[in-house]
């Protein structure tokens, strides 16, 4: 049985931990609102850019599409995975869910059939520890991504794709639903698929200098906003997962403190009762 002094020390330690988790919960909650707004604000732009891309593509001959390097489909001998995770821990199962999704995606593949670009220190550490082929890593911005980070990632993967080092690029990230729900998903970045839906409204646009030149400029922009939106979704998901984890940790600490206080009070009561019994016994002995 623990002594009263040990229980007091443990209660103090749990209270200190509770203060930390409560502070982290409040910080994550405040940052989550901003991250959620940024993620939602980029979605209309990404959707509209995709719509414009479809309109431009509808005016280009199907055979001419093959001239664009970013749309060059070829037999897949090697795949590059872009795994977007977190730089920090204390976010529940956020990182482990991403890693499990990736491991399932490469299950059955030989190590020379794929490699990985990691975004975030946590997935990089895990995959490196398990000897997965990591060719490049980005870190220190998982919860506050900027557009420049998306540009750097797109330039990295497109250069390898155009050079023929990889035959497709697949992005794995977490889509933010709400603070309690984040869904790990994947999306093929390269080769860019020819838009299937033809809007048929190209007559509403006047293209200068021509559709081909505009399409060539739009492709990398479309990839950049797609990756940027994924980074923002991942940032909101990370903060949501951390807020939920810290809320649970704070509540659990409160329950543990209540349990320890009850045990401490019982121990004190037993001690007082024992002292009273000794006093009564001593008084009876003197009679």
C-alpha cells in the first residue's frame, strides 16, 4: 500500500501533467480554427482551377495531350509516394494511421518498386527506422504550411517524373472532417489525368496566346494548389487529433486525481482511526 507522502507526490505530479495537457488542448483548439478556415478557403479555388483546366482541355486535341510531360502515362515500374504527416507527437493515432495506410499501400511491392518523400518528422522517423526507401524529407511546417512548401514539393516530384526516375506519384494525407474525425486518403498526382468531364463551354473564353500554352501553365499550378490544400487538410487534421487527444488526457488526469484523492483520504482516515484506537486502548489500560 502506498504511503500518504507517496500519494501526495503522485497527485501533485498528475496535476502538473493535467495543466500541461490542458494548455496544449487550448493552444490546439485556437490554432485549429485558423487551420480549418484556411483549408476550407482553398477548396473553392482548387475546384475552380480544376474547372478551368477542364474547359481548356476540352479545346485541345486528344492526340496533342500526349505532348505534355506531366500527363505522360507509361507502364508503372516505380512509384513515388508523398506521405504527409506531423512534425510533433501527442496527437493520438494521427501519425500511426497514416503509416498504416502507407504500409498497406506498398504491401507486396519490392523495395526497388517505390520510394517515399515524407512531409513531417514523425513519418520520416518511423519509415527510416523500418528501413523504407526515403529519397527526400520535408519537416518543420506540418501544422503551419505555406504555399511555398507546396511549390517545393511539386517541383521535387515533377522533376523526378519528367526525368523518368518514377512513373507515377501518389500523395497520402489526412482529410479533415471535424475535430473528432480525420480520414486518411490518397490521390494520384502524376501523371495528371485528362479531365473526363468536358464542360463544352470553351466558347465563353478567349484564350491568349492559345489553349496549349495556357494548359501548360495551368498544370503545375493545379498540382501546387492540390498539394497545398492537402497540406492544409493535414495541418487541420493534426491539430484536431491533438486537441482530441489532449482533451482525453486532461479528462483522464482528472479522473486519476479523483481516484488518488479518494485513496489518500481513506489512508488518512485509517490512520486517524488507528490513532484513536491506540489512545482509547491506552486509556483503558490505565484504568
